[in-house]
C-alpha cells in the first residue's frame, strides 16, 4: 500500500537523497565484523568494565576450549596475557587441519553445526573466533592433530601467512594468539580481576578442568558449591543445599539480606541477564518449598534473601544475542519434547523435597526465614500501597524524574545503553538535564541528603519519600530483573557533602538491593576538579596531578578554576563529562569486603570511634 507522508518538506528531502547502484555494497571476508563490531561483541570499551569487548574476545576463544573439555578432550587450558597480547592453548582434539583457515575466517563455518561433534556446546553460530580474528591487529592460530600441525597468521582478519600442514610429533590441541586492534579498542588494558572471575566461573562449571592463568592454577572440586562459598557476602542461614544430576546442577541458601541473588549458566556460559532457565528455577524452587511446608506462603516471601546458582546443559541453545548473556531456549533440545521449565521443575520436586525431608534443621531455619519475611511484608502492606500510589503520581508529573526516550510511556525499551544520573539539588540536576543525551540518559533529583538506612528495615524504603521515589524510578521493588537502566550513576559534588551523599546512596543499595551492586550496575560519576585554560586551549583536570600537568603544558599564568559543585559547571561544559568519554568508577562488592563490618563501623552508632578515625586520617586540601 505504501507509506503516507504528512510532512511535504520531509518528502522533498527524501526525494533528493541520491540512491543508486553505487550505494549497494558487498563486504568481503570479515569486513562486516569490523564495520559493525557491536553486533558480535556488544560494546567495545577499553577494559575498565567486565563486559567490555576485549573480555568478550577472550571469552570467545575460551568457549572453544571449554567445549573441547566438555566433549572429553583436554583437561588443561593455558591462558597468558601480557601487555594486551593474549595466548590461549588447549589440549583438545585440535581444529581439523584442512578446514582450519576456514574455521577462523569464514562466517557461518564451524564444527558446531554438527551436534554429534559438539552435543552441548556454547558456540553454535560459527561466529565467535572469526570476530576475534577480524577485530585483532594480529591473530595467529595453530592446530595440532594426529601428529601434524598447521599455522596461519592474519592481520585484521586477512590471511597473510599459511604454513600448510607438516609433521609435528604427538602434540594435540589448539593455540590462539591475538592482539585486540587498538584502532577499535582505544588505550585498552586487560584487568586481571575481571579475567580471574571469568576463569573461575569456567572452573566451577567444569570440575576436573584446570585453567592456568599466567602461571596461576584455577580449578574447582565442588562446582557451584564453591561458587556460592566464594561469592556470598553475608552469612548463610543454613548450609548451602547442593544438588546435581545429568545436565543440571543447583546450589542455594538464604541470608538476612533483602532481595534475590542469582548466578545462572548454560553449557558453561555465564548468562548474566538470566533467561528461561533462571526464570524456571525461581518459580520451581519457590513452589517446591511451598508444597513441602504445605502452607499458603507467598512465593516472594520464600525467595526473599535467596542466594542461588543454577547450571543446565541444553542441546543447541538459543541466546538472545551473540554475547550469550540471556538464554532464550524453551526446550532442552531443538527437537522439542522436554521443556526447560519442566526439566528444572521435575528435578527440584524430587531432589529438593527429599533434601528438606532428610535435613530437618535446615528445613526449620528456612521456615523461620520465610515467616520473618512474611511478617515484615504484612507489617508494611499499608505503607507499601500508599507509597506506590505516591510514587506513580510524582513520576507521572515528572517532578523528580527526567526520563530518557527509551522509557517514555512506560515502554520497556532497550536498557543496554541507558543510564540514570542521581543528582543532588536543582542546579546540578538542571546542568545534567540540559547536557544529557535524551535518548539514553535519565536524571533523578534528590532533595537534600538521603537518610542513613543502615540497620533499618525495608519499611523505611516506603516511608521515606526519596527512597520510595528512587525505587520506583529504577523499577526494582520486585527485584532487579525489572531494572530500567543498565547503569545507576551517583552524580554528586566532589566535596565532603557530595561524598557523604554517595555513601548514603551506596548504603541504601547495600541494605536493600545488594544485587544491584553485585551485578555491576552502580557507578560513581567522576567530574573535573579544575579547569585550566589560556586563550587557545582548555583542559579539564580530575586530580591534582592532572592540574599540574595542564599548567606545565599551557605555560605561563593560565587561568585556573576550582569547581566547588556540579551546579557551577555550565551545560555547555557538562556535555563533555557525560558523553562517550564519561569517567565512571564502578562500585563492586566481594566476599572479602566484609560489608556488614564496614557498614557497622562507618554507618553505625559508634560515633566517637568513627570521629577518632576521621581525625587520625584527616587530609587537609591546600588552596590552589
């Protein structure tokens, strides 16, 4: 039928756009990957965040090694990273030599289309290692198989050297070397912390596998039990329940923390955004426990405080993106039959029910936890209803929240690139609002300092207007699965009051939504302390060292401004600090952080002890 165009000016512009044969382009080899890297590895990044592209490149190579191990070939994977140069060596079956070059350079080519050779592998689309090849300034692959080997070298996905097949003793396996292309990954740097977390997850899911990272051995004897023991940041109320069978393993316990915390995996792949298996587990574990006690408990009360890990193996899994962070498969096999939901449900109904009958002490503690959650929920039921209505009314009138376009009209939108700035006061909020990208950046304005929520119950979240409205803006009342923004950014002044507000916000998240921090969603915005300029150039400095360097660069008597608050920075300037080069410090949470001890000391009622600590550690800032 065609398209009706109401705007004649738009029609005129459209008709004058030149579009002919020359606009039809065929990209050769792996050029499409280089032009559209986000389609294959998500964001590029520089290595400062765990989901940056350089870690996806490493993961794509490692996935092939893990698939070899899962098929019973090769128990050791050696990973070496030095100055951005990556080497990965496995001792599996090796890539078939005749097709080795095709396997790493021609899209939609690979052995994983054959389910006999790779029954329950991670990679299925023949893309992963080709993307690594295309996005690397140097890429080398060498395969050892049946006493022979072959080596090939590439630059930006283009073959520059092929050694052909030659005799090479009894070695077997695959060696891959690559350097991420610095023209794409600007000033990148691998961080050992992110790499070790990735490698530990592989080890938890593949007991018997040894991964050697720069000489350090990483392995696990107890699978998901080890994972929970090494990641829980609050004391478990009862011993971790650990159950496993063919194609499934689960581990869970409860703690006194609020909310729900999950680690989910498919075929050895960490599905950080969950998916059908995680949803099935959430439902099945709560219903199985409810049926065991034969009482009309709410499922949310049963899950409150749960910390769980679930891993399943699926034939030809379907993920919702190439980076494989969310499972979309509904069946255990592409041929249908048993659904993921029924598979997990049947397993829990049998194994978990048996466990609870055999372990009466754990069952009693779990029941008490559920009853405590139920009691607290009922105590705040009236407050909750009024708070929801108040939050909805305020948000509708847009008094606190300046939303971004992907969320207008309560649209779910694409949250991957969205963020929300939590600001203090109208002036800072106004500067950011005028400078932001309205498509992906939202602004929430705090009024004064938030309440110190340490030691308080969740009732305060609904009674305190600021907390209630913030919770509603983030859409996390029922858990972070509904989180509307990928990044939650504290944007406060770089002074004592601003840092205090940051601390109060982080305390709030740690108390009631710890998974928001554990999943890497909370950040601190770094804004410049100084502006150093002369008539030709302006340099913004984030530290005293940067200020001195700028003064040396600009020469005699440059103008120096010390920003005391975000409200002092004009919107025209602010746009530089929240754009593509925005400096963010991620708030992280680990077991060794001893969160409860930290909160007790810094946010508790030990005023005199804390005062002495401040005096002993006081640093006086000199005037510029």
